[in-house]
C-alpha cells in the first residue's frame, strides 16, 4: 500500500468522520479511485486546490481554467487562494470580481477560499478579505495554505469568526470556517473547535461549517484510539 493509499484508508475510518481528502488537480482521478477501492467514496469527498495554489498570483484566466479542470475531473470541493497583493494594495473590488468569476467556474461545487491570513498585514485586512470572499459566494473561508512562512493562530481565526458572524447576521447565510497550516495536534484542534462554538454557536460544530486542514491525520487517529 502506498503512503497516499494509507492516508486515504485512515481518512475513511468512520469513527473519525473525516470530511475530505485534498489533492492537486492532477491527482483527482487517483484520489477518486483510491477512495472507491477502499469503499470510502460515499463518505469521504475529494477536494482539490486550484487557482494558482499556493501563491494565487497567476493570471486570472489561468486560475479559472485550473478550477474548471478540477471540477470536470470530479473534485467535489475546490480550495482556492486569493492573490494577497490585492489585499495589500486595497484592491477590494478587483478581489471581489475575481472571486465571483471563480465562484461561477465552480458551479455547484463547494468553494473554500484561502486567505493566507498571516500575509494580509493586519486584522483589518483579514476581516475585509473574509467579507469579500463571503460576498463573492464562498462556502468556507480558510486561514492558510500551509505554505506560509508564519503560522496562523487563534487570533486570526477569531477575526474570521467575527466576519462570519456579521455576515450571517446581515444575510442569514452561514459560511464555514477552516483553519489549516499549524493545526498539528488534537489539543490545538480542540481549541479551535471551542472558539468556533463559543463565537458562532454549536451549529457550527459540524463538518458542513467547520473543517480542520491537516497533513498529520494519523496523529488524530492515534489520539482518538487511545482515548477510547
């Protein structure tokens, strides 16, 4: 069994309730086949990073083409990263218009927008980027790519929670939160869950509204098995 197959096998363990495995577009078909061979294709979805991950700095048409390819290849969720230079220059309208086009390219496929919060300069920009992503149609806003030089913290997540709460109060639309990059221990994950439940309410403690991105799934599996 390959390392990838092993990760998928852990991911589909029903006791973990893993929501998705995330791959690059070129590996979507492989992931689908692996999940199917393990009998997990009904319980674990395939997500794909796209739109110039992890920089988000490619020409828009290139990013849109990658999103369209990922959707056509069978990805059930798309994770895109914003062009942080637009945030740093205050080009909010351009960021919104780009995300609207990406949302259109996704169709009905779940869209998660990565903000790379530690590259947004300040909390105000994180809040604004969160708001723009949600206005453009994001189903989730996500903290990080996992490739940033500085790891995000609960502080940035709290700002995103404020933005989600304000958006819900104004529109009635619930948008999910996904911390990623730095959530490497069960204890850290629990802290995130407690914050989300406290700020947004218990209804957000659901895979439809709260995810954790991690590459150390076995650590979580071992933790849960030892806790039984």
